C-alpha cells in the first residue's frame, strides 16, 4: 500500500508539472518617440523573456509570422474580430500588445492583454520611469509581465490518463518541462545599454579637454599683472607687468564651451 501511495504522489506531481501554461502571442510592440533601433530590439526581446519568466508560453517574431501566412499583419489589428481570428489561427489563449512611449529620458510602458476567445481587452498594465536608462525600462517590462500572470487562468489541462496497475519495482519517468516558443528578429546579443558608441567617446573627450582648458585658463589668468622685466630701451623708471588676459580668456571660454557640448552629447546619447 505504501508503494502504491508513492506512485500516486509521483504521478500527481508529474501531471501538475506537465499542465500547460497560458498561451500568449505578442501581436505588436509599438514605440512612440525617439527610441534607437537597437533599443527597440532589446526591449522586444526583454518583453518576451519577461512573459516566459512569468509563466506564459510565448509566440512572437518569426514563429508568429510563420503561423500567419495569410491575412492582415498582426500589428494592424485593432478590432475584436481580427483579434479572434489571429488567436484561433495561432491556437493561443491571449494576445498581447505593448506600447513604449518616450520623451527624452522619461518612459511610459503599457501592456494590453486581449482574450483570444472574444477579442476583448482583459487586463491593462501601465508604469512610468523618470530619467531612466534602457536597462531600467527592461526591468519595468519584467514587472508588468509578472503582474499579468496573476490575472489570467492557465490553459485547459489534458484529461488525466488512467493509473497503470502496480507491479514490484515500478519506475515512473520524470516529466519533461513544457517548452516555450520564443523567436524574435535577429539582433546583436549585446544589450544596447552596455555598448560604447562613438558619440559617447566624443562626449567624454570634449568634457575632459574642456575641463583641462578651463583649469589652464585660470592658471594663466592668475599670472596677469605680475611685474616682469621690461624690454630693452624702456625708461629705467618705468615698471612693466605681464598681460595674460587674452590667452586666459580664450582658454576659459573654449574650455567652458567644450565641456558643455560634451555634456550635451552624453545626455542625448
């Protein structure tokens, strides 16, 4: 009896582990504002990874396009009938539309989860990120994707198979985990926030050179008005002084302008 109980426990655990996950297809990811192409690819991939980590089976990118060989593009869908058609053809439970809006370094992220059976919006999740880098925006996407998982029901699990008759030394194979379908457009694996750009190098160079010129200008200005030897032919009673205002002004002005321009380049890069 104890061996049979152990077998039942193992089979129950295997059935739970093999229960299908909610299936979702990412039909569009829209970017409003100035978002570099590399950042768009990074955020799209981060969204898919966040959904998979939250417990969804995700279809996106090339896998989605191969499943919809005809009909309107998924990104053009805006009505319930179109959403229902796509969900039926892809055999998914939900569709997801994402919007990333940016104004300089301020981002607003919105995820919209749409029911595949009726094409209606089920959940909408929003968040803002003030003065953020692209990595922080990716973290916001992870949090929003996780919040969606608590609002949906898992896919209908398959009917359990009848228990086999017990026999001595019965081996129950460990269940294999369900697979996650993830495919996005080809892109560089490196995250855009971690890559140095020529503009960034130029900006730092301008800042360093500008600060050095400003310091040098201050030193040259401090030498202005000091007593110095007079040129030959000057009357003995005359007193001569240094005049360094022009070079000091050039160094100070150029240094301030260069450092300021470098700072602007770093801000907008």
